[in-house]
C-alpha cells in the first residue's frame, strides 16, 4: 500500500488584529512550483492506490449510468427567429452538437421527435459541434453562444483550461468560415446587438471579477473595441444582456446585496446608457421591459422595504420610487419573489413558498393597467415538484416552455398555451432499463434546530429497501424496531441558493442498493425566503453548520440512519459546510465527501488580491477590516480548527485550474487532517475547473469514482451489495 503523502512544512506568518497565526502549508499556493505539482501528483497516486479495489465497482457504476441513458438523443427544438434550434447527442461523443432547421412562419409547434434520433432531421444544419471544437483539449467549456436575429452569424466563446476565461470567436453560418475577430480573456455571456453589427462582451480583472463591458464591431480590429462601462468598486461585478423584446440593451452592476441597472435603446447600440435607479446600499433590483395597455413599462423586482421582494411597474425612464409606480406583485412575507419575465402577450412570475419553487402566468390580453395583472400558479402534479420556465427566447411566442421534475419523476418538457390553459407534453427524460417511478418514494421531513427552528429535509428512497421510511411513509412517525438505512446527506447553505428536487440517473445507483438520499435545506440557502438566507451568513454563518448537524442527528434519532451508515456530501461553499461539520460532529458520520471545498476561508477572504475575495465580503463579512468578523471566521474555518479527535473517512476532490475555490485550500486541509491521523484522500483533477471535468463520459466516470467511495464507506461495495432483484437493470 502506498504511504500517505506527508507535505513538508514551511512556516508562513499571518498577523491581523493582533492575532498571529503560523501556517505550515501556505507554501502550496504556488501552482507553478514543481514541488507543489509533485505533491499533488503524490496525492493522486495515493488516492488511486487507496481506491484501486473499487475499480470494478466504478466500472459497473459507469455501465449502470450508460445503461439508463439514451446516449444518442435529441432535445426539444426551441424557436428563435426563423429557425428551430436544438441539441443532439451521439453515442461515444463527449459533447452535444447544436443544430437547427428552418421554421415555417407562424408555426409555434416544435417538430415531433424522430423515431431514430441518430438520423438528422430533414434540412438540418449543424450550428456548432462541440466535439470538433474540443478536439485536442482535455477540457472544454462553452461560455457564450449567440446567433444574430437574421440567423447569419454565430458567436461562441470557449475555455480549454477550466479557468473561466474564454476566447470569443465569430463564425459565418452560411459558409462555415470563422472570421478573423478573436477576443481573448472574456467572461461568459457575450451577445449580438439586434442589428448584428456589434458584439457586447465582458472582461475580468486580475481577481477574476467581471468588471468591464465592451462593444466590438464585427469585422474590425479587437484593439478598436469601445469600453462601454467599467465598475471600479471591487465588491461589484457586471453583466450585460438584451430584454426579450430586444428593445433595450441592459447592463447590471451588482454585489451580493446591492444592484444598479443601466439601459440603452437597442436601435442605437453606440449610444449612452442611462441608469434606471441609482444604487443604494442593501437595495437589490432587476428590470424587464413589458408592454401593457399599449404602453412601455419597466417591471422592477426589488427588495426596498420588501425583504422577500415585490414587483412594481413604472413608465420607461422612471424608477421604483416614482410617484407613477404601481404594484404588480405585492410583498408577502414568506413568499420570496425571484423575478418576473415579460412576453408580448403574458407575464411569468417565479417565486418560492414553503420551500418549493412556483411559476405563475398572467395573460395580458385586455389588460390596460399593470394593477389589473392577475397571476395564476401552474399546477404540474403533487409532491416535491420543481417547476420553472426555460427555453423561451421569443417575445411573441403564444406559449410558455416549462420544465418540471421531482426526485422520482424524470424531467418533463411541456408547452403551456397561455390563451387556453392547455398543456402539451413534448418530452420526458428517457430512463432505460425498465425504470418505474412507483418503485421509489419521496417526502419532506423536518428537524428541529437548537433555537427551535424547523429545518426542512427532502428524502428519497427505493420502496422496500428503507425500513424506517417504508414503515412511516404515511404516518411520519418512526415504527418500533425499524432498521436504520445507509444514507447520503447532502447540504449547501450559502448565497441564498436553493437545493430543489430533481431527478438524477447516477443517484439510482445508490437508491437501488438501499441507500436513502437526503437534502438538508439549512439556513444560508434560499428555500424558505430571504430571512432564511440572512440567518446563515456573515456573523450567523455557524447556523448553517449546526442546522446540518441537527438534521443528521434527526435522521439518527428517528431511526432513518445511524452514524455508522451516514455519509455527508457538499461542494464549494457546501464543502465549507463539510469541513465545519467534520470538526463539530465527526461522531455522526462514517464518511464525508467534500467537492472543491472552501475549507480555508479566512486565509482567502483576508487577501483582496485573490479571485473574487472582495465580492465575497458581502457573504462572509470582511475579516481584513473587522476584528469581530476575523475572530468569528477563525472560530469556524475548517482548516484552522482541525483537532486531535477521531474523524470519519474523508474524500476531498479539487481541480488545479479552479478559480473560485483554489486547489490549495483542500490541499492544506488534507495535510492538516493527516497530522491528526485522519483517514483522508484527495483527488486533484489537473485539467478541470470549478465544475470538475468536462464531457459527459468524463463526468460520469468522475461521479462513479465518488459513488464507489460512498458505497465503500457504507459497506456496500462488495458484489453481494449489487442492486436487488427488481431494480432497474443497466443491462
């Protein structure tokens, strides 16, 4: 057995607010240092040696995933301009191929699926073959893709390193020629002006903050590009786009708590932008253009004196504080308004209530005043259902494209015709191998935190394989003598992000082996409204960690699981959660999987030169200038609070080129854990970014490695623990 790598120590001193810390592993921050690369290689070799016995299981898991996926498939076409656009996947290819076919005037019914998706549609044109673009690269990510309204030209931006800096190019779709225009170092989200003459794109500063919007005239030298807007405040980032009506160009500058939007008539793309509403501390807003009663309005979603947000309408040129502002969606405590989208004939409202996403539609036919807008929620089934509008680029479309899913129901794509209320199902995610949703169950449970707050828990399992849940499914009380089940508990709890129900083919590998999957909807996330988020950030961040521990304890106390059968998982800010609970309650877990984990937060947030640090002060606090924040963060930082105690088995996964959570954080954390005898391994992807490897087969293999490790920790890696009879077959 290969010995665990023992990192050398080079003391580095850090002093802030009168507190001096000696960090023995900070030297690993220099990823150009041959010794650092050698250490990461040694970590990978050790991880390979420690998990070599799981290779047959990993291969079987990959086979199970592939056996359930229709590898050659075709997406539902989306109409934009005079074309239907869709993606195709081909068995053996890592990436999708983007295609289009001509659309008939006035036709909003997408072409039906083909019996043989391996064959191209009649008249099909390939817009972008990502497999061809990725050739010769170990990593490939598409950051921008846009086509001029006339359909003649396409822009696309590619990252082949994983550092989220994209090279933007323009291609003539009629000839296939890539134009000389080439712009390096762009952020994602570039787009054409409606006339197709200009490209608007953003660039990042040295700390990876998108800070500048540029205008490029197609066919001209990149050196002549015009700087349209620059944001000097290091706590703000910028982005640009078009309203769906294509009437206005918009630029948004935003921090985590404050925003400001500028607009410009899109018919004059070289003009000067005008501010919608000047920024004010702790006021967030966004805008969309609507036409109601024959008049142009801004629909402004904002949180001024409305913590869970409201929507007002104001005439173009005025702001939410205008005397002419009228309420479209009032503020209702506990109903988090997430935004409103305008179409020519209707409005769409996205909100969240009781921990679940909601989508509502309001027809505009006959509506003369924004105050008369009447939203009706769409109903797509009972249970833990996620719903949302997606793939709706056209201003004049008469229907809304909707996607919905649950933990047990594969994703469904449907059209909702607004005028009639009619639903048309266009596609359900195919799951091969005899999958039966009725064989699985899901439910919402609640844990109680130390302060009495009820914490939602989502649970999904295979019927007949989780005794405590099968016994209590109807009564929600534990049956006497129920046998605990192996359980994977996932958590995140930051940035007001909500972990909504969703179907997962790889997850079936766990469920079919009797593993219960649970999500702890802890504070710091957005599931239960703005206050839920506020209660788990800055000087209340520990609440996120103690909520997760309370959920784990609830699963144990209720008989669902046991400490010997419970694995925790989280990534990025959820990786911080994993590191914190490893220190707080190691006795509750058999294993912890930390993906790109933010486990050295104080070191990172103290250094304004590091990527995104200043932006993050709104989320975590500013320890550089605030002694209280410094002491608070030092008290929970996973790296700085590793102690001499028994730890569960730990797997840390990171990427060398990740610019959001640098590889050095888990590398240092793992070294410190080894000092106290923890059983920890680390995998560092050398050609990947924050989201891990690229390409679907590479991603399946990476997830299979993690799932095999989880099953090993749970004692389910042996061949006898393969899926029980009656499970969906992968063969």
